C-alpha cells in the first residue's frame, strides 16, 4: 500500500521480538515496546512497558550499524556501568542492562519534562533563587558520580534533565563517562570527545582528565545559566576549542552584574585554565552554593518558588552525544542527519590545533588563568571522603526498623517496589513507629496521596500514651468540632497551627516533605517551599510540649507515620541529626 510505513522503518532498523499486543511495535526482552521517543547518534530510545511491574520505562538500544564496532559497543555498555554505579536522586536511575538477539539495551527510568537546554531556549525566566537551587542540584548529582570515581566528561545543558512536575534535576547521558578501570583519558590517544563549548582545556587537548574537568564544564553551564551566554564561543568547533584553551573568559560579575560577588568568584574559579586553580571537588561547589543560597535576600529578590515543569511526553532526544562535531550552541530536540566528515579534513584540523596549542604555549610562557579566577585561593586537590549525612529509615524492601503502636499490627502497611504504602482497607494498624529515637533532627521523605481527602500525617511521638505532635498530610475527614477546622487541614501542625502555604501536588503525584526540629522550633517545607513554622518557646506551650514531646527540648523520641483514612505512600525516608 502506497505511503505505508513498515515496522522496521518505525523502529529505526532495530529488530524487535513479536508484539505482545496489536498496538505495540514489538518486544525487547521482557518489555513491551510501544513507540520511538528519541534518536541520537548511536542509538534509539523506545517507550517501553514492564508488564510485571506495570510501569513505563525508557529502552535505549544501540543502532544495528554500530553493533560490529567494538568501540561503539564499549561506549554503550560504559554508560550502563556508569549509571549502575551511581545511585542518587539527581542521576537518572537504571533498571536493567541486557542483550536480546545480540542487541544490547538499557532500561532506564521513564522521565517526563525537558532538558535544561530546551527549557532555557523556550524563553522561561528564572529567579536568582531558582538558578542557585538548580545549580546546587546539578552539582549534587556530579558529586555523587565523582564519589564513585565516575567522570561524566560531557556536562552541558542538553545532558541536564528537569523532571516534571517539580523540576527535579537529573544528570543523563553517561555515554562518554570514564570509569575507574579506564585510563585517565579513557579514549583513544590523541582523540577528543565532548562538546567544545563546555569541555575543559585539558579535555580539548586530549590529555588526562579528572573530576576537576567536569567542574570546568559545570562552570560553563553555570555561566550560561546566570549570564545567558557561554563563556567561550567561536565561529566553528575548532575556534571554540582555541578560545577555551587560550582566551580568558569575561568574569561572570561583568557579564551578569546582578549575581552575588561570591557566585562570580566561584564560577570564575571553576573556569580556570589550570585544574589546580579550580575547586578541589564537586562537594566544595555544593557547599559554597549552599552558603550563597543562605545569604539574606534583598527586598527586590523574590522568595524561592520551585520550578513547574510541564508533564510533556518524554523525548529523550538529547541522550546521545554526537562526539567531536557537536557544537555548543542551542540545539533542537530532533538532531539533523549526520554527514561524515572527510578523513583528510579531520587530520588537517587535528594537526592545525596541535601546532596552534604548541605555539601559544611557547609564546605565552605558560600563562594560566584570568586575574579574576587567580584571585580565588587554591584548595586542596586531595578532598576527604564524603560521608552522606542522612541515615535511611526505610530500606525499600521491608518494615525493618519500624514497629506498630501498642496493640496495633502492621497489617495496614505494605512494601512494594521501594514504596511503603498504607490503606485502612488492609486492616488495623494506623501508626507505624520508628525503633530509633531522635531529638534535634532533619527528617526528609517523599509521599503521595492516592485520592482526595484522607487523614494521614507524620507524628513526632513522645513516650507512653502521649499523642505527640503531628504534621498533617491530606485534609482531615473528621475535624474536631470544638476547635478551628482550619487547624486540621493539610500542612497544619495538628490542632495547634494551620499551614500558611499550600504546595501539595494533586493526588497521585509525589511530594517532598522536610521537617526540621531544633530545640523548641519546628519548621516544615513541602516541595522546597516553607509551609509551616512554630517556635514553642512560650512558657505555657513549652510546659505542655515538654510533657507531650520531650524531643522538642533536647530529649529523644520516636517518629511515626500515620494513616487513619485514605491511601498514602511513602518512599526515600531519611534523617540526620
């Protein structure tokens, strides 16, 4: 039939197994393959479904023409190993790596949202507080990778994903990553990999790279984020490389006068030509960004509001790095067809670049960094191992570490696929109490309500029969008729103080909740926005809460999850003193 598209064309040449349903393109291992959602230089990405767990996945598959090339196959598997080694909220999770019929594939978390590149190019305006928060989350993901000795080597806005709906940042595309078992360059001697506008000078020269190379690239991303332009740009990829290896960048405070001086010093240091002049680790960058974020705001600066990312269909078009020919400018989601560059032109370019670098080095006498970057003191190049300050309270597998309240049972609470779920339909047991006891602490968790209404919460228990202090989640279905019903609504400190902001996502969507207890003060944040705060320093309240919850005043007490009505789920429950 004229104009009909065959399934082979639809799947970009990837041979799939027989479909499990008539609407599917086919199958790959245990997964149903629904449709193509992205295509890059070396692979195609399908929307898949895991029929056992009933969840969507992104299936990244190598294109058939690269299967016979050992380098391409190694690079593909390298990404899988890199992702598997790093478990962090700001790195895209990997579920499985396998082969089907000789074709390797990776099953990844199905992400919705957009790349940072697309978000910036679409004209979205960000406040300084939002940009600082985004920068810190990118650096946090990079810190996690570096702590596993994984060097990304292609940090750029196209490889930074803003996940819908709350805008959580995730690093993607570890296809060029260098793993611990590889050489310092991790590539063929003399070759260059990465994106010219963001690669470090040592990476551009094909030399040794370490974590500080990624920090240079991150500095380029942050410069673009705060100033709106890249720090180094030429009219060709070769001239861009020449600029980043030889030309000082314009200090950030000059390109973006609205940024704090401390931020300019940090970004300028990250863009130092000499790796020794850069921050020693991503952990140092995270620490400095936190310090800058905590500074007092001026009257002109708006309060932080979490990014709202549209839940568009997943495209994943930026997953694949096209290699040395990739430009650092604005790119489209759908890459243009690649044209092979003549070998002689590659050779001529490489020779010209090598000669130019040698001449510049001789002429300049080995000059290093711009003055603005050199003013930043050197930091130790041997950072101490980073210890995660948070302790998991939930292992994602069972109820270890949790007990029912008094004569109750744990029947109401079930664990499945890393989620702790509760429903009154399962039977008795409305409270689940931690075996550990805590005084001053920061509790962080994700939760979602599976329907409107409900009566659930986080209870800071005292001892014995004390009712404790409850942070209400959901709208209470049975308000106390003798007190103001508003005190019982979502986000309230139950029966004491109503919430002053409502930031909960609709039922079915995850929320991140943070509860901080410091002596007599309790503060609550939801989805990165403050929703309630109370200082029980008043003498009458202090006496009452010394009896109800001694943990508020230097004592120790358990923490409890509560579900009286409705269905609620928890995950990523963790705490730090």
